[in-house]
C-alpha cells in the first residue's frame, strides 16, 4: 500500500511543476514558429485577392515565413522580387517596390520560362525557384524586353497618356487630325525570308513592326515558316474606299438597296475613323492562297501572340462587345504587359479599358 506515502507525493508535485514549466516555454515559442505578417489595415482572409493581405509561406532565402506577392502590393519584399527579376532579365522597369503591371508581366514571363503555373503571383513555389541557383534567365530573343513595362511618359499616339492602348471602335472614332508617329514601309523594312508583304505600299508604326518580326521569328523557330501581312496602316481615305467597294459589292452581287448594302458592309468593314488600322499598329496576318482560320499559323498565333505584345482583337466570344464579327487574322499591338493581362483575364480591349481605365 502506497497511499499517503510522502515521498511519492513530493515526486508527483515536482513532476507537475516541471511539466507546467515546459508547457509555458513551448507556448511562448509557438508564435515564433508560426509568425504571420499582415499589413497595417489588412483583414485575414482565406482567399486574398487584389488587396493588401499577405499569405504566409516560407522565405526560400532564410527559411522564415514570407508572403506571397501579387499585383497591388508594395514594399521591400516587392523590391527584392523586382531586383531578382531584373537580374534574370525579366524586369526592365524601375526598382520602386510597387507590384504594378510591369512586375506582373515579369513574374508571368518568369513562371512561363521556368515551367510554373503562369498566374503572375509570386507564391512559395515561384519564389523558391526564383531565388534558387536553377532559376532560368530570360532568353534574350523570347520577348522584346523594352516592351515589358508600360511607360506613362512614352507619349505615342496609339496609347493614352496613362500608357493604355488607345481604343478605336464605332463609339470611339479617331480624331480627324490623328497623326501616326513613325511609319515604316514593310516591304523595305522587313526581312522577306520571315514574312511576305502582300502590298508593296504597306506601312506601319516601327515599334509594332519590330514586335511583329520578333514574334514571327519565334514562330519560325517553332517550325511555322510561311507568313504574310495583307494589311497594316490604312488612311481614312483608304478606309473610305474599302467601305465603298464593299457596299458596291452587296448592291451588285446581293441586289441590296443602298441602305441595306451599307448596313451589311458595316458588319465587316469599319467606317472611316473607326478602324484600328488607322493607328498603324494592327496587322492582318495571313497565309498566301489559303483561308487563315484553322491553319497552323492561326493556331500558333492564338496561343503565343500575347507573349509578344499582340492581341487577337476580334475574338469569336466577344462579338457582341467589339461589334465586329470574329477575325482570326487581325492582330493589334498593345505591348506585352497589356496583352498578357488581357489573355490571363480573358478580356477584349473594350472590357480591358473599362476595367483598367486608370492604373
Ligand atoms: Zn484587320
């Protein structure tokens, strides 16, 4: 019988004290192991979007908790991210610690180049890869680096003062005095082993033509060799004669009266002042002698044009919004950052301008 044994009671009390002391120490250590960083006014949320909430992951450099970084955030962690992206050739903008469209484009390009999900969010997997020795630098030929960041001081006529692509459609006609910036003659300017220019007189803005050539060279590296540009810059006068010809065709071939022929023609030909071709940054890209839709060229462009700063301007599922029947061949230069964002968010230009009217 041990009941009431004073030695046993003393042992039990000592054990209890030691146990409580250990529990207190462990409790104090727990917050250090699970430190959670939230910015000043942030509210914790299981699925943070577009806000200031930072989700805790592990910093690959120090092994301590670090946040996922995404558009709209700012601070030293973003600065660090930009520096690393810059060192690898993905980021060409200012090191300002602001996660803007340039940083987004750089993160997305890095993810794509490194076989990660290209969601533009620098989460744990992306950061681990980015800061590791095995991070792949940007191939110098993949994307024209100078176009990754929209620069509000560019002041080119085909962009707004905020660096957004200028919207031209039926309700947003171009000003009568619209002046192109720097037109080049495609036949003289472009390498004829890369692209055939259907009409010798075709002109377009130099910047867009440079981007086009980078894109088509990349396509050729993927084995898609034959390319043609069948339309580029058009003046208001050329646009008018295109429309007149189309109206005439409907009147003669379909026996429509003038008013109905005009309505029919306007389904596919824009009125003067409302065609993007007057900007000089659009190309009708085709294959000589065949219908473009469904060709390997069409399939390649649909998938890759965004990474070279071009958008499929009139997609099938946006006809009601653009007001144009789908055009598989019409590509508009907007710059890499905008193009990738439009692709990722599945927006046509009208929707994009509405959503991001100001950066
Ligand atoms: Zn076109």
